[in-house]
């Protein structure tokens, strides 16, 4: 009976250590969200004002509005309710709320 539990617990512990060791940190989330925010702003400014006419609204990346929640094996961040990112296994995935962005 103990071999049965050992066969279940060891892979679970090993998987937990892998997830914990590869969890993205604050800087990885910040870099990807800031880059996405900047590229989205650059794209909007170019398409909205190709000749410099019109009203340009440029908002810089504000670190005060950026929050990262870390649960040890995965992490989640939000930025002004426009961007969300999810981090697991050393990768950060960004989602954009099109209604707000």
C-alpha cells in the first residue's frame, strides 16, 4: 500500500518543484506587459494619425497600476483592467481586454 502512495506522491512533488522553480517573476510579467502596452500604443498612434493630424493620446506604462499576484506555482498580473497576464513554466501569456484597451 505504501508503494501505491509513493508512486502518487513523488510525481506530484516533482511536478510541484518544477512549477515552483520555473514560475515567472515580477520583472518577466512587467517586461512583457510594458512591451505589449507600448506596441499597442504605437500601432494606434500610427493608424489614427498617419500624417500627424488628429488627437494623439499617449499613456506611458505606469508601474503603480501594475499588480502581480504570485501563488508559488503560477502567477497572474493585471494592468489597468486592460491587460492580464498568466505565468507558468517560465512563460508569460498576455491577454488584452479589447473593450477597455
